C-alpha cells in the first residue's frame, strides 16, 4: 500500500468488520445468557468470536475469488 487510497480502504475495512462484529455480538449475547453455558461466557469472548468469524468469512470469499481466476 503505497498510496492513500489503500490506507483508507484498509481503515474502512477494519472499521466495518469491527462494527459488524459488534452487531453480531449484541444479537448473540442476550440469547446465550438465557442458557446455562451463556452465563459463564463474557461479552468480550462473544465479540472476539464473531470478529474471527467475520474475518474467516472474508478470507473464504477472497480464496473463492482467487480460485475463480480473479487476482488482487
């Protein structure tokens, strides 16, 4: 990334993944608390899990696009 566009795209991507992980964690955590194992799980753990899930999804999409012949 030698230009400002690349840096801005990276910052935007990180911000969007963070917002998405927060939204997922806010939806998942109240439903998990109703069950016995959910009371033992901190919100932080749910947030980190959803963040890793979104990053894994992004990596999967990039791998599929790379396998289809698109080069980045």
